[in-house]
């Protein structure tokens, strides 16, 4: 027995260990590992990544990389070399992103390396093209993390102490899109808790911006560049940021030398409740105050597109959910991203994007693009430019005479240089219906077959429309009936075709019930006689009608509906008159006696009845005034009625 128990325990332990091993294998099945090799005073880093799972029909799958070297520097190369200035132990991190791949991005454990052969005299090459930059390692995906680098440069001619702000989680979205999981600081920056912002001195400066506007079929550059120019109203900037974003991080830095460049690393986690709309554009904002004693500052916004898989060719919009009541005064922002995955450069790139009927093609304003170039004139030119043309259903953006390297091209190490985009704004047309729309883009690289992007959708928040309704109910089976009503309706705001409608109507109804005559033979003094009882009733009711129906707008002016209705008397007052007549004999030829009795009776919450209804309206079917007729087929005798009414929906 003891031997049996021992064997059983051994088997259970083996099974448990095997299960643990299998679970570990499952969780570690997509792992990217870090390899490194010392070459003189430089270290060569190499990633080892799992096999890619190609998306059918997509361009060739590939990895893009983001390295964090543990000393405040980073690289996007696949096999970067890095020189450390101090002998120490450093935690190197790697994020590999699988493009055109069906699986999740692989995870990577940080690797600790010991640097024993540093080069203290090594000077970092200046890499910043602007004084304030925000970059990310990849697009955000629900329940994954991204890395955001806030890079800042002291453009002043003296050593300064200043502040940095990172704002995130836009107010317009109910759920948080990010949580700050970690902040890595390499220059003694200090994280501070600021609930009230303090403002300092101001100096004069001017902003510039660049825009492109549509004039007929031709677009022209006008305007000013807003990002990263020197601004002076810090109070306004921070107030505006707090109105747009719910959360922020504030940091202080010290002793930053003139022209020095520094990097801050933020790991942002996307919670499960993150916005799931994969064509939505979300943003974060950085604010850089180079000298805390002055209000001069710079602002940088970074827009990101939520994704379900990492596809560099994508169309996105900020119009995923919009309020239809105010949408006429808003402007939609679209962004089309593309990447040349060929073995050579692309010279011409054509983007054919759908423009829904609800949008006005002539209002298109190109706000940004890459490769950077001018807008094409009406005549042919040899220099690089962006041409815009229209068909009935599309806008066509064509980059001409450009050089966009391919990701498979020799000597191309920076995958970002193979990417491009077009950003444009567009307004709604004068007359459009409340219906969801979607559009996508066909991307042509030179003469190759097109790559088709995802659908970018525009949907509307349902909204509520409250209507006022008055009218008359005609009961054909009731005598001397008069019924007037007023009430309110509730329905989605300005629906396009199908929608539901709920009503609460308060009616005042007077009518006479059918006269009741009862004849019976009774005995009077041992003689048979006829007794007739005649009853007349008059009702005064306050009724509540509660119709629930499905409606359909045939066009802008005619709508029909059908549904169910419940009705009960909130208060019913009955005046009854009873006439009792006795006749001589069994006929009504001679009246012997008569007596009239009157009585009043009141009841509440009674006379419940239900029915079917059919309805038609003519006028402004979606919003505004209209006239209607409704027939209610009651399940209770004598209470069928025709309703004529006027309604105004707001």
C-alpha cells in the first residue's frame, strides 16, 4: 500500500512538472533574445527573433526594432553598434515589432551587460532635427505596451534648468488609452506632482505654420507651422492641455548645457478598456520649458493609430464617433500611411482614397506629408511635388519625382526612412444623412499592384431627439366621443432609415357608453309584469397612451411606423343614469310606474387595454415639424380609433 501511494505521488508530481513546463513553453513561445559581441570599445547587438507568420496577401513580413541601451540612448537599427562612455553594468532592452504578421509581437527580457572597455572621449553625434521630439517604437495595440521617447535639446546659449510635461488620455474618450508603467531617466530628471501650474515671465515671439488649401481642383500651400515653434503663453498652453487630456506627468531637469540633447523613456501600457476602434487616431502631447524662470516653451503633439496588427499601410481618422448635432461645424482629420517594402526606391506613389458622399471633396486641406514636397502646379514640373485630383468617388494623391527607399533595399538600415504619409482635413457636405460610412485607400508604388488598406469608419453617437406631439383621437364605435391629447416622443436624433420611437401621451376623453336595456318578467301581486331597466353611462377619462414602435423614413419627408400600444385610464369618472320602468302585462304598451336613479363613480389606474398601431407622417421626417395619422387596432371591443396629430422633433 505504501509503495502504491509513493508511485501515485511520483506520477502526480511528474504530471505537475510536465504541465508547468508546457505552460512555460506556451508563454515563452514568442521570445526575441538579445545577443551582443564586444568589438574594440564598441558593442554589436544582434536580435534573435521567432519565425514570422505571414499575413496572406500582404507584402513580405518583416521585423522592425527598437533598442534602449540603458544609458539614455536608443536605436532603430536591426544590428546597432553602441559605444559606452563609462564602465558599468547596463540593462539593454529590445522591442521587436512584427509587420504583416498574424501573431503578437514577441516579448524580450532585458539583458544586463558589463562594459569594461568604455570610451570616455566619445562624442555623441547630434541627432535631433527639432528641439522637442516625440517618437514611439510602434503603434498602440489593446493590452500591449509601447515605448515613447521624449527628446529635448537646450537651444539656449547658456546652461539652464527647466521642466517637461507629457499629457495623455484625451478627455473625448471615456476610457483611458494609456497607463504609465515606467519612466526611465538618465540625466537626474526629477518627477514632480503638480496640481497647480506656476507661471513666470513672458517674451515676445511669433509662430509660423504650413497648410495646403483647395482652390477648385488645385491645392496651394499657405500658412504656418505650429509644432515646436517657440510659444510664450505658458498659462494658456497648460490650461488647453488640461482641458484636452485627463492625465499628465511633470518632470524637472537641471544643469543642461547649451546644445545638449537628452532622452526620456516612457513605457505606456494599454489597458483592456482601451478604445478598440482600430481606425481611430489618438494623441499625446509634450510641453518643453527650457528655462523654468521664463514662459518660453515648445509644444509637440504625436498622433497614433490604434491597430490590431502591425501593418505599415493604414488609413485612420479622428471621426470614429461623432455627435451628429454638432458635426456640421467640425472637420474630419484623415491620415494615410504607407511603406515601400520593395528592393528598390519608389519614384511615384499614388494613393486612391474613397471619399464618402457625406464629405465635401472640394474642402480637402492637405496639412502634412512625407516625403516633404511642394504641391504640384497645373503644369508638368521636374521637381518633387504632391498632386491632388478628384473623381466622382475618390481623391487621388500622387507623389511625383520622389525617392522613397525600400525596406529590402541594400544599405537601408532605418526602416522609418521607407515610410510616408499624407494627412488631410475635410469638411462635411451641406446635406448628408446620419449613416455610418467607411473608406479605404489603394496604394500604388510605381507600376506595382495596389496594396489595399483597412477601412476607416465614421459613425455617429445615436443622440436623442425629444418631440412634442398634439392631436385628436376619433373613436368610431363610441357615441359622442371627444378625445384630445398632448405628449412627448423619444427617438434617436435625426436617424437615416430605421429607428425606434417611444411615446407618452396624455389624453382627455369623454364619451357615452352604449345604452344598456334589460327586460325581465316579474310577479307583482300575483300578476306577471314586464320590468325594463335602461342604463346610460357617460365617461370622463384621463388616459395615458404608451406606444412603442419601429419607424422607417422613406425619404426626408415621409415616414411610416408600426408597433404596439398600451393604454390605461389614469383617472376615470363615470356618471350613470338608471331608468326602471314597470309595464302592465308582459308588453310595454302601458306604463304602471317609472323611477330614475343617478350615481357617480370614480376609479384610478383601470381599464387597461392594448393594441396594434400603424402610422404615417408627412413633413420633415427626420427633424422638425410634420403631420401624421395613426390607426390603433385595440384588442378590446369598441376602442379602435384613428389618431390625427402634429409633431415637432427637436
